[in-house]
C-alpha cells in the first residue's frame, strides 16, 4: 500500500517456505496480529487518525534520487467484500517516466480509528503501456482478508499484518518508535512514528517508513516528503 509494497516473483521453493511460515504464524504463539475485530466496527469511508489522513483531496508527494511518489485520497469509493471503501491512488515515477499506479482500498473503524486495508489494483508501466499487475489482491476473494494499515492507537512493538493475501501480498509491520524527529524538504517533524515493514513472503526483505502526526507518510527509505495538503481536482 497504502504506499510502495513489496512485489515478489516466487519460485516453487519460496512458495513452500512461505506456506510453512504462514502456518506457524497462524498458531497461538505468533506475535503477528491478523485478527482486528473488523466485524464489530462501523466502517467509514472518510476520516483520519493520528498518522493517516483519509479525506478526499489530501495528497502527499515524496521524492528521492530518480523516484517520485504521489499519494492522493480520491473522491471515489469502491465496494470490496461487502464494505464501501475509500480509494487512495499511488503514482510512482522513475527517471521521469510513469512506473506504477495502484488504487488502494481503505475503510476506517469509527469506534477505534483503526484504518483497514481491503486490497489494491496495481498497474506497472513500461513505455507508457501497462505490462503487468503484480501484487494486486482483493479482500474476500481467493482466501484474502483485510489487514490493518494504520492503528488508531499505535503502541510501541505492535506487530500486525497489513495485507493478508496468501502467496501474493503478505506485508506486515512492527512499530519500533513513536518519538522520532524527521527532517524533510517539506519541514522538520517531531513525534514521528517509525515502522519496520517486511513480508512473510520473504523474511529477509525489510524497509523503514516514518509517519508524522496529522500528515502521514513523510519518509520511505530514500524518499522524503516535499509537499503535503489538499489539492483540487
């Protein structure tokens, strides 16, 4: 996702390794939360919590090296697995050329302010044409279920699945700090949350993301926030 997710092409051996790890994770001793009480929530398509803004027109722009990432909350919704979700669009350019567009589907629990991730449709581009859809998944199909993209009340050392699409997208996150100071071209932000992200599909792959209060994602590895705020259509 919500932001750049890991995309992997799995060999048969990797799939087997993943299946074993997923089976272990589903045991009672797993530290990774995968049940979120979504059925007990009144789910909303608009709102915000401390680190995630889900209001139409809100946009973040990050840049780093030859990459630009633009995240926009669209004035569009889509029903996924019986839930009306908000569409958040991510566009990524590399060397000035469009590389990827993903449409991510979110809904917020009115009671807890948790924001859940119901899937994404992904288009990869080459030469201006769509060439593949790796990483696409939708909750309610093929055993896929919604994950937690941002907790309403984040706590240090929380560990949870962001995506639950076996064999396709199994991103998960661990909150490692709630008191970071981050410098970006858009300003310096305090009380930032630092998250370590990885995937059950390849436990050796990790990255760090930083979120600022009332703004959201401000740093994703080498990408830094350059603009944020509401934009007109």
